[in-house]
């Protein structure tokens, strides 16, 4: 029997749950500073007792047995944690790698189809703008985590969707396709600062400027999805994260953006793609659980 602590470590929040006696506890969300992260783990393992395994999904690239978080000044090292917490094993996952693993744990109600399709292969793209931009592929049943949100080549063309000139402020893909990106786009376009939550709420209530930003945000996101679909022969796309869930009322018409600027010879490849919105609030924890259940 595996007794484990499961952690989803994001750029803003930390979520945890225990898996003991083959049962998953309730999931708790907290804000933890970088310097308090290890004391936080020590406190949790001490309170629960008999914790042999730790599984952490973290927002950053995984290199061997460590993850340097993208939006925190924190490096999570599995060997260090095994020693400090006296664990049998610590496993690390990129946060969107964990989302991919979570699919085997989720119930059907957690997945809402927003674009019907006719997928004939099992290749899946998982993508979600949040503090950054998460992108993971499942190709031939293999989960492939990426740092696609940090590519630099396509931002100038994307800014044309917002009638903005090329700017060093928008250097990487996720500087546009993220929560901070929404805020920066809005400020650059309308010379006014609002949070992404405020922009979304105003847009959904019919405010023209805010709707303009989010409508073109979705158009830009779909153009990137189109590129990835053609590059990797993707036939199912899963959208996730709090931002896209907040924009659910706008996603009903999102199909109009697919293949809109594409060579008609290839538009049929886009038309067959199924698009699903991931409604689960805590997929990272379920991804950690799936990994735990499949390791010796």
C-alpha cells in the first residue's frame, strides 16, 4: 500500500491531498511563499505520519530529478526532498504533464465537448493559458511535456490580431496567451490597467473594449492550436485552466476561428478535430495520483 502526499505547485497557489489506505483525501488550496515550501511539506508529512511517497506537479521544465519553476524563484529537487522528508521516493511532474496523466482519473462530467469532431487517432493536445501557457502532447500514448509557451518566433504576427505593433513587452508566446498577457494587451491597447479577472467579467457583461481583447485572445489561441494540430497530427484538443473555464460562454462560437486563415487544402484536417473543455478544478492532483498508481 502506498501512502503518499500529492502536491500541485503552481505559480500562484499550492494544492495538496493525501492518498492513504487507497483513498484520496479532500484537496486543500493555499498560498505558500517559496521560502516556506519545504517547511510546509515537513509540516504536512509530520501531521499525517507514515508518508512514504511524495508526488509533485510543478509549473516548470523537468530536468532529470529537479524542476526550476517558471514563475517562482524555487527549484524543487527530488533527491533533496527524499532526504529531508525521509521518503522512499519523490516523483516530479511538469504541471501540464500531470494534467495529461489526470485524464485516466477524471469522470466524464469533467470533460465538456465544445466542438464536435471525428478523431480517428489517439493524439491529443492539452493547452491552457494561466500564469503562463501550459502545453502538453499525448502522441502514440506517450505523454510529452513542452515549454512551448516560451517560444519567441510568432508573437509579432499575433499582435496584428489586436492592431498592435511589435513590442519587446511581448517577447514570448505566453506573454500574450496567459493571464498576465491579457492584462498587458489591455493596457497596451487602451492605456488602462485592469486585472485579467476584471477584464473577463466586463467582457462577459458586454463591455466592448474588454470583449475585443478576449475575442482576439481566443482567435490567437486557436491559430496556435491549428499550427500544433497540423504539426503533430492531433485529432483531439483539450482546453484547460481557470481562464478558459471563465470564458466558457464565449467558447460556444470558438469553432468559427478554426481553419479561418488556413489553406483550404488542409482545412478538412482541422474540421475533424474534437475540442473539449476540461472542467475539473484540480487536474494536477489527479495526475499525481495516476502516476503514483502506475509506479512500482
